[in-house]
C-alpha cells in the first residue's frame, strides 16, 4: 500500500499545482510570465478541470478503494488500476497542454536593464504596447503599459534603461522620453500614450 499512497500523493500534488496555476493566472495579484499562456479562459478551464480530476483520482486511489471494498466486498474496487492509468493520462494531457500553451508567439524583448533584473517587452496587436517584466523563474509582468504607439503615428526608434528605475524612449519625432517605474509593482510613473492621440 505505500506505493499506492505515493502515487496518490503525487497525483494530488500535481492536481493542486495545476489548480493553483489556473487560479493565479486568472485572479492572482501578480501577472507571472510563466502563467500568461493560461490567461485565456479556455486554457485556464482545461487546466483547472485536469487539476480537479488529478486531485480526485489521487484521493480515490488513496482513501476510497479500501473502504468501498470492505463495505461492498468487491475486490476489484480495492486496486482500481484503470483509475491510476486515467490519472496518468490526465497528467500527460496537462503537460502537453502547458507545452502547447508555451508555444504561442510571445512579445519581443526590446530592452534589458544593466543589472539584468528587468526587461521591457513589446506586444504587437492593433497597436504596439510596451510593458515591464522582471526576470528569473518567478518573473512577473506589469499590468500597465509603459508606452503605446499606433500605426501611422509617433513611433519608438530605440529603447534603453537609463538607470535601474527609468526607461528612455527615443521616438520618431526626435524627442527622448524618460519614464520611471516602481521595481516592486512595475507601475510606470506615467504612460507614454500615442495610441489615443
């Protein structure tokens, strides 16, 4: 039975991590870079459902089979090898889903701070949005644009971190704009908005 308990614990842990990832991606206070692909509702729901299935499979494997077998005297309920196979397939599906989610074309990195702690990335949608990120395994992305440009308007020619807390934008109108930011919240002190002008 210790092997069953180990498998059950692994399933519950994997399911719990999947649930936590989906919840953090959708409602967490920070926007973790690794979880950005899960911000799409369809992906978050798929990961959430898989996580719940993994937790349920782990709990069933650990607790219910023995009690049901003793109550109902049905020995096949005690082992439930099909349940373990189903749980491992669900885990594999989760891993494949996370890998596929990570294959999305992400934003382009346009500048990096001298100490390597921060980057500025640019998303090309209908407009070009510049957003701050921290680096590392628990990297976060700011929820507010630092700058936004629209096609046919002022464009950013070059970007650089002028110091640890400021980003300089050289624009097509010949000007240089400085924007400070808070390293903790990644909030800019102002937004360079050429999208609504």
